[in-house]
């Protein structure tokens, strides 16, 4: 049954703008939106709160499977409490990227992610949405931009949220995160042969959204 429910899978590197584009595409189509990176981020956050060692793959996977998570209005709730921007810092992203390399943890989050596929459809973003989680997605997009442009965008986002930010450190951090996310054994970040390439360097958000909507309409 669920295979008939459309999925638009948008994968790409950190700060490529895939979350913004995915949320707007979801809104345009009246589909649900799943930010899969938030699952890795909140798992890392919960591990910190519960003192689960970040290198204990079995304990992390067990914890992830039992997490009481809810997404509502762009906010993530853990045990009914909003986690807010605590999972949006660079540090939280780095820790999420480290635990995301653990195959047992990725496996533990699979069913949870697939459970978001509900009528009338789902738009989701991450690193392996088209390759592993929803291999039969209706439209697959690999959304990227140069590291410099992505760092600029992340810089703006962090400043707007009231966090400290340093552009040179952000470029360095993004390059390290790209290397770790693309170089790992389990579900590495890469453009699949069946994914449309969307390079958003110098492209407006609306243009990027329209391109994805067009691919969906033509599918
Ligand atoms: O998209 P993001 O920056 O919020 O993701 C945070 C980290 O989580 C990212 O560096 C790698 C990991 N991640 C992943 O491995 N697979 C996904 N589908 C989504 C995120």
C-alpha cells in the first residue's frame, strides 16, 4: 500500500538549503515533511542527556529505538518537551554526523523514518533518503551548493538564531562534515544515478522549489 504514496527524497550535504526547499515543496503539495537530520541530531542530544557513550553503538541503537519523539509545527519534542535550538548548533550537527556513521544506529532509525510515509505524500531530506530509506521514491533530488556558499547560508542562519559564528571555521567544519558523511561505509552521502542534480549556487529558493515541483509533476 505505502508504495503508492508519493515520496520526494531530497538528499545533499550540510547547509545546502535542502531543508528549506523540502519544507516549501511539502507545503506547496500539502504533503508531510520529514527532516531526517533532526532524528540524528535529537539522538545525539538524548545520548548527551542520558550519558550514553557516543561510541557505544549497541546502547545508542537501543536508545534510538525507544525514543519518544514527535514533530509538530517545525519543532521536535523529546518526551513531550520541545528541544528547540539545542539540536541546531554546529556542535550538535558534528555529533550527529559522528553517530550517523554507526550502522546499528542507522538501522534502528529506519522504521521510524518509513512510518512518516502517509497519504497524500511525503517530502523528506537527508543523506540517504533516496538511496536507502525510500529507494522507490517518486522523485529523487541531490541538492548541493559550493562549500563557500553553504557556509555563508549557515552563517546567516546561526547569526539570526543569536548564536556566535565564524565564517572561516564554518567552511572548515562543513568540509570535514562532508568528508565524514560521504566517506563512511554505511549509507554514504552521494548522488544516485537516478537522482536529479540541483546545484543551488546562485539559485534562489523559489527557483529551487519550482524545479523540484516540475520534476514531481513530470514524474
Ligand atoms: O541534515 P543535517 O545537517 O541536520 O544532519 C545532521 C547529520 O546527521 C549529518 O551531518 C549526517 C547525519 N544524517 C545522516 O547521516 N543521514 C540522514 N538521512 C540525515 C542526516
